[in-house]
């Protein structure tokens, strides 16, 4: 399960993060599911509301289509 999402490139431990692009954002069972696409396909990152709000606040422009990093 993936539950970490960054809007900015990681400054440390970059090797444990995967670069991707946000494809979709949905609500499911009280959580926010962010679908991201990397070189290997799509992955769902599950966040609680507060973490999603933090991520979205750091994105420049629209969330869908934004570059991100997940683990």
C-alpha cells in the first residue's frame, strides 16, 4: 500500500520515492485516493483528508496533471 505523496522533489532519500503524474482524485470510505501514473503504470495512493489537503496546498496549479513523488 502506498500512503506517502509529495508535491515537490524529495531533498533526501530520493531513491525511495517514485516520480509520477497525478491522473485522478476520488473519495473512498473516508479517505482520498490519488491515482498516479509512473513509467510502470498506474498506482493508487491512499491519504487521509489532512494529508491530501497538505499535498494539494503544495501543488502549483491543478492537482490532476501535477508532477508528484510517492512511496
